[in-house]
C-alpha cells in the first residue's frame, strides 16, 4: 500500500511541477526588473507550497501558534529538520523570510532553479569563506527587515529527534539583535524519512510556533551558548508536543 501511495504522490507532484514551474518562471521573468528583493517570487513559492500540501491528501496538518510572529518584526526563524517535506510544510506558515539552503540543493532540478529565482541564500558547509559570505548576506537581510529561515541542525535528522545545533543562526540573532522564532515540526520523518523515496504510514504533521526569544533572555551573546540553550528548549518542547499527542 505504501508503494502504491508513493507512486501516486510522486506522479501528482511531478504533474504539479510541470504545470506550476513554467508559470512561476514567466512571472519571475516579467517582474525581474521591478522585484529586486524577490518578494513576489517568494510569495509564489509559499502559495505553491500551500496548494501542493492541499492537493496531495496524504496528511493531516495541524498548525499552532502562527500568530506569535508579529507582522513587521524581523526574526531569525529556526526549525528542527526531519524530512525534505519540511520545506513545503513550513512555507504553510506564510511568513516572509529568506531561506538559507545548503549549496548542494542548487544542483537539484527545479529546487535549485527556485532557490536562484527567489534569491535565497546558499552555503557550502565545508568552506569557511562560503559560511562567512552566507552570514554577511543574512545579516544584511536582517538589517533590511527581511527575516531569515534556517535549520540549525544543518541536515535532516536520521531518526526524527533533534540533533546538534550549529552556531550560525544564533550568531546572526546576537549580531543583528533580533529575536529567534523557534518552530517545531513533527511527523514528517514518518511520512518521508531521510534517504528515502517511499512514503511511510505516517500522516499526522504538527507544526508549532513557539514564543520568540531574544538572545539577551539567556544572559549571553555567545552563539555557542545560545545554540545549546535553544537546543535544550526545542528538545523539551518536542517531548511535550508528543506527550500531548499521545494523551489525546
């Protein structure tokens, strides 16, 4: 049954890409001289994510706390990372931000094209110069009032649990003096685990936006300490989220 479901979902996804990508490219091309910040392209991708998540009815999506992001406030948005489905589903929050992505994704057909068209920021995780450039571009975005979205684990979790947090997101928040907006996502690893194409039997996805946290709330601007404290907070909140699910 999972194999049959996987075939249907991948075919549906391919058909949507064939329909939506040319339209997105045409709009991007027409607006290229005017949409310097790529805001229109970002919102096109956001609403495509919403559409795709609705047209592929393999999950029940529960979103909590979306309103905790105050309109007009700039954030470093962080989220745990369970599956490549996270990108589509986090876009359902309909926030204005710029994604930070590993440079390997630019070589993926369609995904890489979208990254370039939307002006999202990429980083070569094995290159210190690339990481410095990513941090500077991200800092400039924050100073311009554009939020940044990053997975501080840097890669998908192999088991659905939250792994080690790298310091980059917290270095940015401390330097720009902007709040961190933590987002929890759970259930996507059960649907599409890391290194897998066959969809699993999971179907219930929960996205929970936590309260924004200023770096100063921890009494330090040390990014390594901030990463450690936010990691502990997110792990505790994930346990609570799952406990609440199990008691229903």
